[in-house]
C-alpha cells in the first residue's frame, strides 16, 4: 500500500471495510503507536488500545473524554497540552508535542503526540487525528547523553557514577538507578522527588549541600556545587558520596529551572584515606629525625601534604605552609619538570613505578637533589584519587656522582686525546676497551670488530706470539714492560714501549691495562745516534792510526837517514828524505781533511746562489797543475745552467773531490783519458754526472765507497780515504744524493741536487 | 831454528817498505825480499812463485785488499805454508786476537819492524 493513513482517509469514504481497518490497527500495534481522533461535531474522543496502555489505563474501565484527559498530564505540562488541543479544535492547527504524563502507578513518562485536522469537501474541519507514542526511553537516553556531555563539559567524570536531573520548579528529580544502587535501594522503591534522597542524607551534610546550592544559585553558577555527603545505606551503614552539580537552565528572571549532576561513591576512598592518614601519621612518627620526607597528594581535591621534614629539605620554615601540586611543579628544575610530570602521569595512568630523581628549588634559590618514590591509589573504577610517597635528600651523593661523572668524562677525554695506544684486555686476551689512537690502527671497516676481539689474526704470527707472551707475563707477574716492533693492521711498522699492568675488575676478574708509547721516531733517532757514535769511534780509531802511522814511519826513516848520513851515504839519504817529506805532506792533507769534516758536521752554512758551471771551471783551473791533468780531455755539457740555491762550500767540496779523484785515478795505460761533466734537470732535481774512463772501483769495494778511510787503489794511494765520505756528507747536508753507476770502463758518479722553488 | 831465505813484505806505505827492508838487511843481507802493495797483489804474486816465501810480513791497514781480507783469502789455500807476521801501527787487542786466530799467523808486531823482531820470527820457523 503506497498511501499513508492520512491519504487513505482523504481518498476513501470514512469507515473502511472492517478488514482494512483491522489490518491498519494491527500495523499500529506492531509499531507501538497509539492513535486517537476527535469528531469535532460531537467532540467525541476515540483512543486506540495502545493509548490506554501507554497511560497505564484499562480500556475496559476507563472512558476517555476531552474534559478528563488533561489531568493525565504532568502538572507542569498540563497547561501546554490543553492549549495545543484547544487551538487545533478551534483553528484546525496541527501540532506536535513531547510532554510528560503521570501514570496511575505515579511514574512519569515522556510521550509524543502529533496531530492534524481533516476537512470535508467544503473545506470545513471535521475531525482531528493524532498518533500517540511512549518516548520515555528515548528522552531519558537523550537526557543521559546531555548530562554526560554536561558532565564532560564541566569536567565531571561521569563514567560509572550516578547522575541526577532536577526540574527545580516542578519539584521533580530524576535519580539514575546507580544512585539508588549506591544506597542499596532499587530505583522502583523511590519516587522522583528530592525528598527521596533528603530523607536518607545526614542532616549536617544536607545543610552543607543546601548552603552550597544557595551559593551556586546566588553566584549564577560560579560557586561550585560540590560536597562530600554521607547517606544512610539501606543496611544501616554510612555511605559517602561525592555530589556535584550545575544549573543548566535558567528562566528569564534568573530563576534556576533545571540542574544536573553526578553522584560518586567515595566510601571506599574515604576508608583508604583514613587508613592512609593513620599510616602516614604512624610513618611520620617512625621517621621523625630521619632524612625521609613525606608527601601525599590528594588528586581529586588537588591538595598536597608535605611533612615537616619535606619542608625542611627544601628550606620552608613556615610550618603552616600548605603546598599544592602547582607549587611542586613550580619548584621542579626546568630540565627535570617535563620528565617528572610524565613519570607522574605514567604512574597514575599506566601504573608504572614512580621512582625518580629530580631537583627541587630550595627557598634560598638553589636546587636540592631529591630521590622520590611514590604510590597512587586508584578507586574501583581505576580512577587515581591519591598519590603518596617519600623523598630523600640525595644532594651530597648526587654531587659526588656528578664529580665522579666529570672525572670519568675527563679521564675519557684524556684517553681520547692521548696519542699513546691505551687498551684493556681480559684474561682471554680480548680487547675490552681501547682509545681512539689504538682503534685508529685498524682499517675503518674493521673498527667495530676490535672491542670484544683478540684481533690476533691481524698480526704477524711471530709478533702476535710475542705480545701474547707479554700479556701472560703481566697477568702472572702484575707487570710487563717491553720495547716491541709490530706491523699493525694499518700496515705501519711501529716501535713501541709497551707497559702492561694487571688490575682487578668489579667482579674480581682480572684485566691488564696496556699503554704503548710509539717510540718509532725515538728509536730511529737512537739508531742514528748509535750509527753516528759508531762512526765517531771508527773515526777516532782511524784518525789515531792514520795520524800515527806516517809519524812512526817518518821518525824511523829519519833514524835510518841519520845512520846513512853518518856512513856517508848521502844519495840514499836524500831519496829517503823525499819519502819522509811526501809522507808528511800527506799527513798535512789528512789533518786538513779532518778539519773539513769537523766543519761539515758542525756548521750550518748559508744558502747562496751558485753557478755550477763557474764552480767546475774554477776547480779545473785549480787542478791544472796536478800530474796527468795535461793527458786528460775534459768535456762539459750544461743542459741545465741556471743558478742553484744551496750551500756553496758543500758543492765546491763535492766537485773538487770528484774531479780530483778522476784526475788521480786516471788509467795511464789508456791512450786517451777523458772526464765528462753533464748537467740535466729531472723534475725538481738537477743531476750532475761525472764520467771518466779511469781505473774504476773494484766491484767488491763498491759498497764501502762512501765510508771513512777507504782507499781503493794500492800503489797509487795518496788520498786520505776521506774524500767520498765527505762528498756524501756534504750532499746529505744539501738534501742531495750521490750514486755510483757501473760502467764498463772507468767510473760514473751521478750527483743529484734539489732545485729550490 | 831454520834460516829464513825469502820474506814477502805486503804494505801500502813506501816508508814502511824501506824500514822493513833495512831491518831485514841488517838481520841477514842474504834474505830474498819480495814486495806487494796490497793483499790482492800479494796473492797474485804468491800464485806465480814455485817456492813460497818463508815469512810474510803483512800490514793490516791497506787500501784495496787489507790485511784481514788477505788472511781470509790465504786461509782458503790448500796448504798455507808461509808463516805470517802481522805489522800494525797500534797494539789493538781486538785486531790482534782476530789475526792470531789463524794458525799460520805466528806473530803480531807493532811498527816499526826492528832487526830483533826477525830473530824472534826465525825462532818460530
């Protein structure tokens, strides 16, 4: 059927067939809808059965009539209901209302009625038809939601609590079943009237409630309506209820119309509080004189109790001082504040243990380190109501902790910046700690595999065996000290002075603390010094020998000459004298060379601009009187002839020695002797090549070429044996070098000199 | 005691050659004297001789092959039959020990060589 009931009335003659009417009635019944109609002509009222039932009336006995139905309404709604109906009857106005009816059992229920007029063909109103519906559950639910919203808005946590809705002008008050449950009654047992609860409340508490109510009204809701009140439970016990409320409707004259609120059973909390107070007092008593301070935060009331000791710790002298959570927050060190507030939150919402350290500001302004522990109490519905605990003043420990921490930081810094290799090993030779210098010895990708490892496999097996032996010695004897040369994983060879000292860990396990100083450089210097010392010793020996030898010989020879002269052998004497003179001349040369060496070793000569070509020309000029000079062809080729910046005296010594050697040790058997000098630039060096076709150097002597007192040519010997040694020394001083090249006939020396920028 | 017939002087110094020769002449003018100016020359000379010298007077410090190197080479000979007397400028113990370690080195003489030294050497033959 596509028509509404109204449409069906319009289109069809009134009084449908019996069957159709019955099915309509049935549909209404199923929908829980009642309906009514008034024949305007006769003012006769018709109710469907549902209307009777909604009113709690018996269709058999009750006869509805226009003059008696208004009484069925709630006194407050009676007028409204009558007015709407009269208007509809007089002017055909449609209406809709949601009003309260009072049933015969005294209960009040919300009903909804919607009505319209029907007209005849001439446009005259003939009847009013309305539907009638019990919407009490719907309305109560709506109210409940409203209250919850209000509760939420007014920060009243309504969950699990009872609620109430008071229509002040009507003396009607709805109490949720939870309220009666708290007091041990069934909701049905009690009327919806303030008197219902007022009969059960303790008189003193009622006065407090009324006083608060008046203040709340007079302050237009500013003064909170909130109090803890005691009720007599049905079983005779005392129940404490936290009652809170708020006026939510006012009339134009400022009179309160409607007020809602909540009931919270705090009987259990009260008991705990009492117990807590007692135990706190006992505890307070027990710890008097001890360092422990106590605190007790009533979360619901936001009061914070601090014991005298607590106050003393933070310098509060006023014994009457009352604290608040806000003050606690205020006194917290800004760095600790968010952490501590979070810890409190985590404790009261997630029940995580509250055991914290923080700084509280002392009245003098400084901060005191506090160790606090606490425990909250939750009500049956899991809501935290109190949190209490103790505090210790740990400033002294904390400060020493900080000092220790700083000392440790300093120690770490020392380890970090120390260029010595510092590491700690355990008894299994695993590295348990190491500084950056030590870890830096390992290739980057390997550095996270140092701590916790022996890293033995990264070393040469012999070297590893040696240092492990030192580890063992240190563990056994408490100390080991050794100079070791190790090839490290970063491919550097280092000579280390390594000390290993045994120590005991916290759990009595043994470790060795190792500190290795890189003495590679020191060792190198030491080696150089040793070499220099050796050279000096050799020098002293050789000098004494080479100086004494010609002296002893000459003296003996002079004795022989004297004998010969005495015997009249003048010719022999003269030839011997020549030998003595030659010998002494060489001695003089030697002494002069020795002086040169002393000068070479001890003086720092100035850098000057040197023309190499000029130096060679000067030297050749100087040697032009030497034996054999005339027999030698000199070839000079200067591919590099720019001035060099170096110590001129050194370069002169080099050139003169090499040239004079080439002249002295020429090969007289050759038809043509030559000496070739060539200069050439090689990168940032200049090479000067001296080539001759002289006697050359015997192969087995070449390695000793640049050592002291070496002469290589028997029979032709008239050098001091210091020449090439001095050449090498001079080149060292200039940053240059000399090399002997193997040539088929003769000698080739290549001198390299640095080119300054 | 055997008579010395040939002595080889190995020395780089002309003065010492003369000094040694004068001493030998004074001791026994009939002694045949051979000369070399370094170890290698001495070895080369010994190679050419049918009869080795009775005594070799060997200087330690010489350019080219020195006294020590000569002793090492000479000890490799199948039968070094000449006895060797060392001539040294200084009486240095380490040097002396090193030389006397060779069985054929019989004497260590500090220069200059004297006539009497040859009598001592002859007594060792």
